[in-house]
C-alpha cells in the first residue's frame, strides 16, 4: 500500500489510469530502472565501457606480388585469399600491371608507398620481392615502423624478415638435373637457358643443377642467358644461336616458364621433338600442353597456393604475438607425362579446381 499521498499522485501522472493501484510500486521500480539505464548510456560512451563486446576491426595485411599475369600468381592470390577468409583478415593484393615490360623492384615499391599512405595502411606486409638487395631498406623501414614483414616466393637481403616462405630453389635445380640425366644418360651435352637478369631464384636453380652435373666428368654443360627481353622470343633466338655455335644438344634445361616455351618453339621448328630432351620449371598451360605433346619431357613445379596461404596465415599469427617459423620450404615435384595424371599431381597442377 502506498502511504505517501504525494508519491501516489505522482505515480498516477506517470502511469496510465488503467494500471491497478496495487501494481503501481512494481511499475515505479521498472520505470526507475529504465531511467537509470538511460542515464548510464552517455557514461558508457565517455568511459569506453559497454554492455556489449565491441567488435574489433580485422587486421590489415598487404601482399605485394611480382605480377598480375599468369597462373602462378593467380594461384598465390587464391591461397592468400583463402587464408584471409579463414583467419578473418582484411587483405590487399597488389602487383605491377605491366604486360610487355619487365616489372622491377621500383614498380613494387611504388605500390607499397601508395598503400602505406592510404587511410588504413596495413599492419603486416607479405612481399614477393623482385631483387634480393633492392628491398632491404624498405623492408627494414617497415619493421622499424612496427609492421610485420614476411616474404614468399623469393628472399630479400635482410635479417629482419620474420619468415621466408617458398621453394628451396637449390634443391629444385638438383631435381631438374637428376631428371635430365635420367632422360639423357651420363654421356650427354646439356645446355642451360635462362634470362640474364640477376634473379636469385634462377641463380639458385642453376647452382643446384651444376652441383649435380658438375660431379659427372662425361657431361658437357653450356650455359647461356638471353638479354633482349624476358620473353619466349628471346629464349627461342638464343636456343637457335646456341645450337648453331655448339651443335645439337642431348638436353636443354630452361630455368623458368618463359624460357621453356621459347626453347620448345625452336626445338619444334627444327623438328627435334623427343630427340632433344627439355626439362623446365613451373606449370603454365603452355608448358602442360607441350608436356602432353612430348616436346617437353618434364617440369619441376612449385606450390604457389601454399605460399600465398602460409604468407597470410603467419602474418596474422605474427600480429597476434605468436612465434612463427623463420623459414618454410613449400616443396617441389617433378612432373612428367607418366605421372601428371596421378590424382595427387592433378591437385598440385590444378589447385583452383579442387
């Protein structure tokens, strides 16, 4: 029973007349609670306290690739996007847009500066650096600014990179050389065709090849590079010139996908398919067609999907303060006409259809 007449009159004004008098105290309590709650809301905005858990913004990661062209880099991006979705990351994938000209480290670095000057700069960088020494200053500045820096596909000249994720190119070269010896035998004349740019991956592949072939005195090796442009036409002309100078070879090792199509084109032109064995690297559609046609005998493939995936995964973990591996070998596989249709190799060749 409400004894205070003043309070009773006030409650009648606050609540509709149809509410029974005996229930007015309960409604008064509820109204008081609501009033207190309304007063508390501005305080929560000032103090940062919330009755609900505030949703945190996802971590921002930028991946700087070498190119927008080709299956290899498309597969890297697929792996990165899969990890971004799985681990709740805001991902930007950037790469030079050049089609005819060779992209440079400066092209990549211009993209990086653009994204760093944006309204929401990345907290971590996953770099596929063009050039070994050219990225040292920019990478170390990013670390100094508090960003995590990882590399995929290629290394750069800095001990401040938190993780290097990619192919053991020396071992890949060894595998290519052993496959070539399997095809030609140990009494062989073998050429190595590569682009002249001081690409660290190609240099490591060559070092691995020579480590194997150099142990066999009966193998004669000729190494040449093409300088006109990073194109299959340059490799085709060089192959023709080398064969004019040195005669026919038993085998040719082409150190990248572009070189392989140029070498294969010249071998087809001279109608030497199958007689001159070709071992190359990567798995572009052109290379796989040439493999099925018997012009190329084998190719050493990498794992670009895993590179992209682990690059983003470990960048996310680094931002969370977790320890990540300093080096990850994503593996290589020798593919030939005999094993290319095996189920596990189909997954490696075509990860985007799984």
